[in-house]
C-alpha cells in the first residue's frame, strides 16, 4: 500500500526501515506508538511508560470485546465512545471532561456527525466507516497539541486510517465532508485538529440559519 501510493503517505513509509518497524510493532501500527510518544507524552499528567500501558490496555480490551477485525491496531481503531478508553484520555488531557461534548458531537458515538455521514453514504464512506476513522485519527494525533504547529497533516492522517484494499481517496472525501458539518473541527491549508470551541465556520453556518429571507439580505447588501 505504502509503496504503490507513495504521494498519499509520508515518504519514509515506503522504505525498508519502516517495514521493519511495522513488523516490530505488530499488531499495533507504529503511527499509534509514535503519536503516544511524541504528542501525548508532552502532557504533564501522561506518564510515558505507565500512561502508554494503561491506554493500550484499555484500547486492546475494548477491541477484543468488540471482535475487531482490522489488520492492525491503528489510531483510527481507538474506540473513543468506550467509557474505559475515554476515562484514561480525560485523566491526562487539560479540561478532560470538556472533551465529552466534542467526542459525542463530532467524533464517536451514535449521534456523532462522523457516524451520521457514514450512514448517509453506506455504499462508499460507510463501507469503511471512513468519517469515524478520520475523526478518531485527528483526535489521537492532535488533541494535546497547541500553537502554530497544532494538528495533523494530511499524509499522517491517511497513515493513521487507511488499510490495504481500501480506497485512499475515500478518506480524503471523508475529511472534506466532516469539515463541512463538524462543529469542533478546524482546518488550515495542510493540517486538521479538534478544539473545545466551535469553529468560526460552524458558527457562521449556524447563524445564517436565523435569516429567514436570505434573498432580501443579499439585496440590501448589494
């Protein structure tokens, strides 16, 4: 997958060294370990060794109980709608409890936007649960980040989601649809992340619904 679609993934993924890394980390995808090591470890409450063990124990236990059949345990596999997984996450994230609303609204759970979009497109995006996997991956890659380099770039986002036999473009489409409808998703030219505050785009979309006579408004503006 990584050698046949090189432009879609980080350049080093098509090298032999990354193949060896995949083998050593199996059945966990190295991208999940990389994010725990480089992103989550920056949090004051996240203890590098103990934190990773507690997190992975919760994730693997949940996947086992759900009889998950994915090829690897990836960032997209992390079941954020699981109380046992989310409790570990909320313990270490600043304002941990405040993330419940973000997760249930946009990322994971029965009423989440990601699941609604997948269900509306059951023959395409829903076939892969593409929106939900994209949303989970953004959260795992970027929830603890801040500053000018916050978020996850598109290539690493695809690395966290896509498995062999799946259409890479469907996950790009899932990100576009998610960004149109999600409340807490932010995007710039190359990166995506979730925040605790609704995005400006979402606020604008919500407020325009209050205008009952859009044509009259445009007429006045002109």
